[in-house]
């Protein structure tokens, strides 16, 4: 697999693991990195997994009932240095039919990612979410959590 594909796979793995509430796997993606949000910056696999668990609502089906859609990815790779940076758009959709919450976009934003290469594998150094537009996130963020104000 080439470097571009490996990095794009990391970006996609994040969204799949978050939507499925696989917080330990999200944490693994940040074993050498940090997640930067509006209110805190958990670092390392345990802190990132705990951050997700503490802030996001998991439903009886074991998911967040969300779809994190990442688009317009601009990727810059410095193969000689073993580093890369990406910027992409996030559109977060959610539905909770059990509570009468129809499918809708609940948040938009921009991801600003940094990656590094070690022992032949790319990893997240950091992922920053810059929130753009916020809709009804009451079915996504846990009430009272720091992220209830801005999304993730």
C-alpha cells in the first residue's frame, strides 16, 4: 500500500470506529498522538478512548447512530521527512428514530491532521476539529459534557 492510501485509510478508520462506538480502537489510532477539541486535548490511547466514552451517547444498538462523513481531503506528504498533513471537511449526520429525531446534519467542521511514519506505518500525531456549524447535538453529546456545547 502506498503512503497516500495508508493515510487515507487512517482517516477512514477513525470515522468507522467512532460511528460504531469502538472507542478503544479510536484510542489505538492515537497511541502516539492527541485529539484536539474546543475544550480539551486528550493524548494517548487511554485518554482518547476515555474522552469519547465520557462525552458521546452510545445507544442500545452499540452505536452512536451517526455517520461521520469526511470529504474534500487535501493531503500533503513529505516522504523524505516521514511526515504528512491533511485538511478535510466533516459533516456529521445523526438520526434517533426511537426519540423522533429524523436524519439530519448536526455538525460541520474541519479536521486538521498531522501524521508521522515510524517502522513502516503511518500514525496520527494530532487531529484537531475546528467546529463550523452546529445543529441539534442533544442526541450525540452526553448532557453536561464539555462537548455538549460544540460537538466532538
